[in-house]
């Protein structure tokens, strides 16, 4: 944890908002891509990515409630996600995976800041959030490299791990 001068309350709130926006955007994007995908294997992968986003969103909402914090999502995130999901479903798979990998970078920066500046009580949760984004990024990389049989392993491992518990924050 670093001094509050380098990471203001305003900056933290902006990153919390970005986290909520990311999960809402990702969930909608992957659901739309799954619905529009003609390939059954790709559809299943989109569905699992949507499930990871839903799980992380639910964990984050629990975290906010338990820690008595709040976050606001970008109001147009779902609309943007629907359009982006449709585009991803229609693009060649490798191109869609490159765009997915690129898209994780903007969120990963905010999530790493939350992790870096978290209290000891919050560290496990924000480490999970970073790992969540890295799992999606790794999935996209493995797909681009042609390792389609192993690409979901990082996603499934994270989904199976459950929510990280910390002192003062218990899963209900």
C-alpha cells in the first residue's frame, strides 16, 4: 500500500467505477457474442467468458456491500457491449481474439492500481480481479496461438476457485 497522495480517493473511485463498468460490459458483450456465434465451440467459449464476468460482477457487488462502498457503471456500457459483442461474433476468430486481448489492457491498468493500493484486508479480492482479467487475456492469447483445447483452462480455474475470502469480508 502506498501513500494516499499517489492514489487519491477520487482516483480509487474512478477505478472502482471502471471495474463495475468492465464486468457489466464484459457480461453483455460475451452473452451477445454467444447468441450470435454460428460455431458451437466458439459459442460455448463465449458463454463461459460471460459466466466468469457474471461471477466476478456478483463478487464485486458483494464486496461493495460488505465494505460499504459504491460504484457507478458507465450508463452506455451495455449498449456499447451489445454492438461490440455482435462485431466479435461476426469477425474472423483470430481477429476477435486479438481485439479481446487488446481490450483487456485498458481495464487491467485500473485493476492493478486497485490491487497495488489496496489494504491488506482487500488484497486477496483485488488480486482475484487482476487474475480475472489476466485469465481472459491468456484465453485470447492461447486461441490466437492455436491452443484451442487449453485456452479455457485459466478461465475455468478461476471460476472454480471461488471468491477470495479476507478478514472482515465473508461470502454470504
